[in-house]
C-alpha cells in the first residue's frame, strides 16, 4: 500500500507544473539574476591606485623625508598607493581641473594638499599626509630632546611604512558579502517546500475539493495516506534542492565549502521544516487554498527578508535589535547554517541551527496532526 500511494503521489506532484516552477525553476532563475546583479559587486569595492600630482619645487627637493615617503608609496607592487606625476604648479592645477588627478601636493615649505571635491580617494591622500606630518612631528620632538639621535635613520624609518599586524581569517573561507544572498535563496527554496505540505493537507480536507472527498471515502486511514504522501513530497522537494545546489555550485560557481555531508544534512532538515510549516498553515486556516498559499508566500518572504535576502543590513539589524527573531525564523537558521559551514572552523553554531530547525519541524508536525485527526465530516 505504501509503495502504491508513494509512487502515485510522486506522479501527481510532478504533473503539477506550478508547484515544480515555484520549488525548482523559480530559485534557479532568481539565483541567475542574483549572479548577474552581484557579479561586479566585490570587484567594485577593490582599491585602485590613486592618481596624484606633486609639485616639483625646491622645497620638495630639500625635504628628504617627504621624498622618501612619496617614493615608498608609489613603487610598483601590490601595495602601490599612488601614481605620481611630478610637474610644476600651473600644470598640476590643469591636471586637477581636467580630473586627470584626484589632487596635487605642494610644499611651501609645509606640505599642502589641493583637491577639487570630496571623496574616498581624497580622504586616502589626506590620511597619508596626516600620517607623514605626525611622523615628522615625532622626529622633531625626538631630535629636540635627544640631539645625539641619528637623523638619517629616523628619516628612513619615518618614510618606510611598516605593518605590525597581520590579517588572519578564522577559516579557509574567504569573506564575501554576496554569499549571504545565495544562502538565503536556498533557505527560501527549502521553505517553498511548504507548497507541497500545504497541498497534501488540502487534499485530505473533504470539504475543499472532490478529490479530498474521495480520499476520505477510501478504505485507508487518512493519516496514513497523509504520511505516505508527505514522504513523496519530501523526496521531490529534497531532490529539487540538491539540483538547485548543484546549479549554484557548478554553473554559478557559488562556494559552499567542502563539507558536503553537513550541507546535505542542513538541506534535509530545511526541507522537512518547510514542508511541515506549509502543512501546519494549511491545517490552521479553514478557508480556500488560495488564501493558504497567500499566507505561506507572505510568511516565507518575510522570513527571507529578515534573513537578509534583500539586504544583508537587515539581518544585522535583526540580530542587534531583536535577536530572538533569528532563532525562530527558519530562513535565518538555514542561512546561518550555510554561512557557518563555509566560514567557521567549528560546528557549534551549525548544530544549534539544526537543533532549532528540528524542534520547529516537530512543533509544526504535531500541530498539524492534532488538527487534522479531529476533522470529521457528516456527509461528503
């Protein structure tokens, strides 16, 4: 009996084109649009060498420390800060006027900066000059208190910018601001399994359709039939999520890390949460199927929004202001699970997310069971 109902239900669900579109094709299309929209987001934030001009006056030639500092930050290499054009003051003004440089520096004898507008590049130039002036002031203070100090060594040290800190990632994963959007999309796709759960409950409510009336008249307990049908719905939903994952990883080159077992486990629990959530909504709402679908879409999209699908800042604001929402929002829990597997070396947060999702699934299932087991019909 199980095999017959299971296989028959799979055929019925696969023939539902709208269901297949929303649970499989829609996430794939949306992921493709995300990839197109975010393809240049990370590269657009990369630092580019800034074009500046330096007035090659007698004051500049006499200031050995500043000359060394300019040479240091304009040397070819990965840490090159400026592209420097040495010229006279009149030509420097023309370059600035024509936007060929972001600003120009002149000494008279103090170091001065001239810019045409405010911006990030202008701020970088000013910060460099402020650092130099601070170093020059430090050298002057040292020499005034210790005249025996070696002036050349101090100038050399001041003109050479040293890094005493090193950036270390807590894992092998490279931080990427766009990954959260794709992880949230997978979470949304898992929760869209609620369409299948909703459909299964609707199809056993005899007052909503003729098909449901026939099912209630069948010589098989409707709870058993419901469980068998849910198994079919889960198999289809989980298969679709694996297909979406494969498309994201192999076609769009989205990095999920290398912990395949845990990724599949998270998708497994996420699909179970989505299907049980849809079933509970269908059991709670006694109205038409259209209203149930509207409520399911609304709650799913709200959860995805709060998980950062539209803006990663929203996820941060929720965690900062109302952290409890992050622990009861299935979309946020699934997203956090993916990001934990990608970025962190330990699985503590991952198992917290998995545990809460499992508890939510159990609550949804029990709620659905206690509602539908009491539904009886005087006539069909």
